């Protein structure tokens, strides 16, 4: 069974691009902890709303990622740029297909 974890980031005004540049490397590290895929998206209607989505085989692997020293440090570096609390929501993956080439 695969689990989808979604984080809804609500970034403070005028900080969206800086947050993205600072957080994207940390988001990409999830694959080193076992994530099968990940993405960052930005809402078209609300440029302060970002979503980070990751697919995991184990919720425990997400916990290892999220509470690892390097990701905790990355979160700390951007803590003043987003609205707190930041709570993951979990979904069970029922069906999926990817048509987006890697690196887009």
C-alpha cells in the first residue's frame, strides 16, 4: 500500500520565491528517506499557497525524513516565512499515472 502525504504551506507575503529556493532542496531529500515521488506546486489563484506532495510506502519513513536533523534545520531556516501550524495530511493512493517527464 502506498501513502500520499500532503503539506499545505501558506507562505507570508513577498516571501514565496525565497521560500521556494530555500525549501526545494529539502523537499527533494525525501527520496533519500524512501519516498517514491515528490512534488511542489503553487496555486495559480493564490501565489502564497504551496503544496508539497510525497508518496511513501511507510509513514515511518516520512517521520524519519521530517524529524531528521537536516530537515529540521531546513524547517527552522524558513520558520518565519510560513503560517504555523504545518500539519501533514495523509491519503491512501488508489490510482495514479504520471505523464510529466522527470525534471520538469
